[in-house]
C-alpha cells in the first residue's frame, strides 16, 4: 500500500468512513445485518455485489477496475467542506447519506443560498451516459467539476483550489492529492467514489433475482407499474430509468434540456430519475415540487398538470385508490442499502 493510500485510509477511519456512516443511517432494513456493525456492512456489500454481477455485469466490471486509493480519497473528499469557498459545504451536504444520498430540501443550499433544482441521488451512476437533470455533463468527472466551480454551489475557481490545497492546505490534504493537478485529481477521486456506490439489493430485487417472498400488494403494484400505469416505459431496466429526457406535464419555468440544446422541442424535458430508494428521497421532481410519493402518483394518474408539449406517454391512468395503494407499496419495495462495493 502506498503512503498516500495509508494516509487516506487512516484519515477515513478517523472521520468515520462513508460506508459506515450511511449504513448507520437506517438503510440496512431490507438485508439483515450479521454480527457486529462492521459485519453487517460486509454482509450487505456481499449481497449487493452478487446481485450486481447478475443485474449489470458491465457496471460490475467497471467497478472492479476502480483504483482503491482513489475511491478512498473520493470518500474522504465527498465529506470535506474545505472543497467549498466558505469551508462550510461538502458534497455530502446536498447528497446526504441519511436519505440515500439525496437532499431532503426542495432545493439544496449553496454558497449563495438555495440553488434552482433538487439534488439527484449519486448511486448507480457508473454507466450513465449523461448527468444532471438537464444532461449537461458527459462524465462523472465533469459532473463533479460542475458544483465545485459553480458560484452558487461550492463557489471556487481552479486557482482557488490550488491555493487552498497547496499553499494553505494542511499536510494531510496535500498528501492525499499528491503531485497531480489539484482539481483534476479531486474530480477523478469523487468520480471513482460515486461509481463505487450502488443500490441493487432491495426487497424487490431479492424477489426478482433470488425468489424471496414479497406481499401480494407489492406484486400487484409491480403488475400495474409494468402494465396499466405504463411507468416502465420510462422507468425501465435494472436501475428503473431509461436515462432519457421527458416533458411530464409539470408547471415550471425551468427550460430543462432546452437550456443545454437550445432546441424548443426540448423545453421542460428532464432526465428520468431512478426509482430506487424513492421512499427515502422526498421531495420529488427536478424542483422538489411534490412532497410525497402519493402526490407524484396523483400527478401521473391525472395525466399531468399541463397538456401542451407534454410527452405522449403521460396520459390519464384512471387508477383506483386501491391500485394507487398497490403502486405505492411496490415503490416502497425498491428501498435498499446504498453500499460502496469497490475493492479495498
């Protein structure tokens, strides 16, 4: 193990490693812990790794290729408020481990106050073709760079990072980042840590992949999800997202994808989010405008709040109250632990 890796591991343990922090947050409930808390973490990692290799072999291979040293560094930096101008905001401030790496506020709070959108989750992102609600980043390294340099979010410039880390930074931080370009190494480490974060062992996953039992109500919700309600037309695949952009009939002034493309047809189109851990990640939508899952279901059941420009996939569903209850039960079954499955 290199000196940098030893220092990073020691500091990680001193700060309490992210993987332990978010397992202590209550995300263990779908996979029983065994032995000590550390043993419980290990058990969940093993379960998630096994399911991931069957569910998404390509992501498993990408995670296998990650640098353990960079993942450890990224885990530390993810929690380090020194990455913000005021040294008061870290990545974890808006992507909170206690709520499945989302933000329980409608809009996250940056250096200049509230930002314009709700923070999306950062797990299961290793194969995402584009990032952010409007798809403006083409890689996780580019995604990590965005908030760091955004005046409204973490508020730094590349030269500011160099000054803080190299000139004013403490010895440990300089050791972590080594001789590489500072911002480049920060972004690379944050990207590798995010790639390592997966959530694939929910109650529904264990039913689908290992035959575990689930309630009749959850099974009915799954049938509606894939059938009458048509949710799986967009929330598809192992991560319940087509990774595309849709206008779902929200009342909003946000340009969405059109802000990046300049194409009028893309106005109010936003990226399909994963539904994994949706029971923990309220509020919902790009602007946090819905406080509960039932509000989201009611929106779709009504066919959206606006017809003009709306996707043809969004239409009145005529779901009964019992069917809505079943849908909500199914969505709840997608809750599962978020784990770092990179090699140590």
